[in-house]
């Protein structure tokens, strides 16, 4: 399975403005995530299988769980196809995929948010 980094968020599927940040998703093994967490978040005792690091306008979203990485990637692709989508729609889409739900279009986002 391919684990390329990819852009997500408003830059990919929303309506970004000049102040919008860039969200970059990467897949790393758990040792690399631990190294990043220890280096950039030394006071944060837990990170789980996802770590989000913020560098000015760059948000680096690091996954070590392949299923969650793939769900986020699929959600980004689905939102991109329907762009522009609101943050609420994107969050509900990706959240549903992370929870293992199958999506059919058109998506009833109000139902997903319940």
C-alpha cells in the first residue's frame, strides 16, 4: 500500500483564503512519531496513533495507524470530488470513515453529525 504525503483541508477541498494554513498528512511508523513527539511536544504525555504538529501555517498530521491514514486519504479524495465543501462537511465525512462507516452519495451530513 502506498503511503505518500498528501495535502488535506481547505487548501485541497475548501475555500481557502490568504490566511489559510496548509494541512499535510504523512504516514510514519510509531517510533518516528514518538521521536517527533519527544522533540516537538516534550510535555505532552500521550499522542496515540496520530500526532498533529503546527509550524506557523503548516499543520503536519502524522499517522501510524494505516487504517486511519487510509480513511483520512479517502475522505480527502471524496471531499475533493465535491469541492468546495465546508469544514463541517469535511470533518463529518472523515469522521465517518475513521469510524468505519461506508459512505454513499449524496452524503447526509446532518445524520453523520448526530
